[in-house]
C-alpha cells in the first residue's frame, strides 16, 4: 500500500501539472518548443521525486519498512514518459473530437441558415407577376377576347409550377424552360403585338438540373426594358454540363408602373441565390449599351 502510493504520487502530480498547466498555457497557445522542454523537465522531476520519496521520506517515516523491488532513474523516467505521453494524447484526442463536433455543428447551422435564406429568397421571386397577369386576364375578359381562356391556362401552369414543383433547391432544366415559355406566352398576350421574342435552346436539356427562378429574373427585366415595340432575344446554350444564358433587349420603357433597376431587389435576390447554390460555379455579366441591355449567365451544372 505504501509502496504503491509512493510510486504513483509523483506520476499523478506530474499528470495534473501537464493537464492543468502545460497543455492549456503552452501547448494550446502554440508555444510548442517551450511545452516540450517543460514536459521533459517535468518527467525528470517526477522521476527524481520518486527517488526522493523512497530514499528520504519513506525511510524517515517508516524506517522499518523494507521494499523488495525498486526502480532506477532511467526506468522511472520511462514510466513518466509513458504516463505523460498517454495523458497528453488522450487530452489532445478529446480536444480534437470536440473541435470536430463543433465544426460539424457549425456546418449544420450554416446549412440550415443557407436553406432558410434560400427559402426566403425564393418567396420573393416575381411578387407582382401574379397581379399583373390577373389584371391582363381581367382586361381580356372585359373585352371578351378569345385569348382569355388561353391566358388563364398559361397562368395556371405557371402557378402550378411555382407552387408545387419548386420545393427543392434544384429542378429539371426542361421544366424551368417550360416555365419560361409559359411566362413569355403570358407576356405576349398581355402586350398584344408589341412583343417580338426569340427564344432558342441549343443542346439537350434532358436530365439536367438547375436552381429554379434564376433565369426568370433576367427575362422579366427584358420585358420591362422595351420601347413601344419590344425586341427580346433569349438563348440557352448547353455544352455538356455547362449552361450559358444570353438575354438581349431594347432599351426604353413599356407602359409598366414598376420601372426596373438593375440594382433592384430582383438582381440582388438572384445574386444571393447564385452565391449560395453555385458559389464557385457561375459567372454573371450585365452590360449596358446605348440602345440595349445584355445579360450573360454562365453556370456549371455538374454539382446540381
């Protein structure tokens, strides 16, 4: 009992000094050389203290006590190395696992924040589009225009897509293209013969996925920047997993109570969503010339 207590006491003291002082004060602050020197010194002190306990203290307190076995200094130093080395590794391992858990939790929180932000941004897409479309259909109905049923059908298809098919972060590119076509058809009905739209698809969109409501912002803005007669050119070019959208339209204004500003909410919205969904896989260029606007969006769909 006395032998066991005297043998382990210096090691226990050394372990507590290492865990309570050396690791938090030196190792965690990056003072590695000083920590290693202090640890070596602590090992020597622990081995020396063990010899001191047996040769001086125990002999003085219990002179009649006889020990059948005893270790020399190199052996005691080895015990100190083992104890301090193992406890240091265990401490560092626990700290590493805690750090890993904290990083994983941070990633989860960031993902949840991104998901929440994406959902919020998605709810802001085309807030006035429904009202404008309903007003247009109402006007057609008052005139008893035979295009009113077609307009209602197109609006129903657009709303069904917006409400029921865009819950996820990505949708089929084919569906997004059909959504654009329905939107363009509605705008053509709304503006009568004042709209000349060229919409060209190059490449095969089958099985490709894209974030919903990215393209519509630029197409909608094109309709807002027109003269009495609007000319809009839209092209989606697909080359393997690379998508290139080009939208070009005349300058000027249609009879629209909500003039568009390229620095407005719609563009800010789409920029934020592109940064969240395609942080390193997109490039957006907006060019203003004397009589037209041109938008070019390049997206790598490989990770969609």
